[in-house]
C-alpha cells in the first residue's frame, strides 16, 4: 500500500523518472504481483518458483478480468477471485463478502492520504484513454500539478502541515473536475490529471479553476504549478511516457519561473 507520508524525497525529478528509473522491469512487476498472496493469505507457504508461477497466473487473470469488466481490477481482488473461481483454493467462499471485495478493490487503486487514485491506476487508465481518444479522433490533455515549496512547509511546520496542504490540493482538484476526468497522486507533491475530450485551451481553464479553488476560503497560502500537454491529433503515435515527459518539462518551466502558474507545451515528434 502506498505510504501516507509526503516526503518530497520520494519524488524523483521528472526526466529521471520518465527515462527509466520508474519503469517496472519484469522482475519488479513479478515481485509486486506476489504481494497480494502475502496480504490475503499470510499463512500460505509457497516456494520461490511456486510463488512466481502463481503471481504470473494471477496477473494474467487480473488483466483478463479487467478486460471483461471494462475497468481496472485491483491485484488483491484478482488474487481472491483467482483462488476462489479458478484454482478453487478458497474452500470457504462465504468469507469473501461483496463489501469486502469492494473495499479491497478501492484500496488497491486509491492513494490513502488524498483519496485520489494512485499511480498504478493512473498508468493503466492513461494508456487506455490515449487509445480511446485516438480511436474516436477526440482530444485529450494531460495536466501535471506540483505543490509549491512543500519541502519548506514540512521543514518549518512539520509533515502534518504538509499532509494538510496535499489534502487541500486534492480537494481543489476534485472540485474542479468532471466525472469523466481522472485525478491521481503520483507520489510526493505531484498530481496528474487525465482530461479526456479536452483540448489544451480547455485544459488551461481547468488548471485555472484548480488554482482558484485552492485559494478560496484558505487561512494559509498554498499554491501549485502546472504543466499541460495535449495529445497530438495529426496521426503521430505518442506513448503515455512521451506525453508525461513533455508535461514534466512544462511543469519544471513553471517551477523555474517562480511557481504558482501553468505552462503549456506542445508535443514535438522529435522529442
């Protein structure tokens, strides 16, 4: 489960993060996939090879289940469903209540501090939305939002104050979005917002709305910087990682100009 802390150290520089240090290699993915087995079945005893095979089977089941349901399925829920309905290893199905599964799934895709989606859900949704907007020829914008001077706030008033600032930013984001928009906390002081059916002009309006909602009825000043990019509509193939890189560059341009602003950049095919 993601940590509820807000240490800025957990947030690497955007270019470093996108260039590879945050990409999961198969070994890391396999290790992550074994975690649900330990959480749901802490007393299970599996050898290393058995755990690896089981993790791969559950991951394949998670993807198939998500494709069938048309939405992301959490790893923990997939593990329970696999062992209940596929392998038959859950001999007492009555222990798996509908409400418990809903709670497990919610927790598996939610950032515990802010209540927004987590990085796992963001990555899966970003790829799906890019494909959908490409298919139907509609615009899509990506907005990265970073809390200004959060480390200074932590150092001066403590991490509780920093957590409160993150909560305020999350609330301002939620208040500013439509039901079809997807907001996530990527980690540390950085948030990401997927804006389907939204061009760059409308994306800037959303960013302005977030900044305005953040200062309304606020006893202490918290500001944010933003980086915005629109998915090109000229047929150029663009990956989620490439869009993130451009939005990151726009975000750092905003930070370097003093913060409390939003910078938009266009994707260039040679980037």
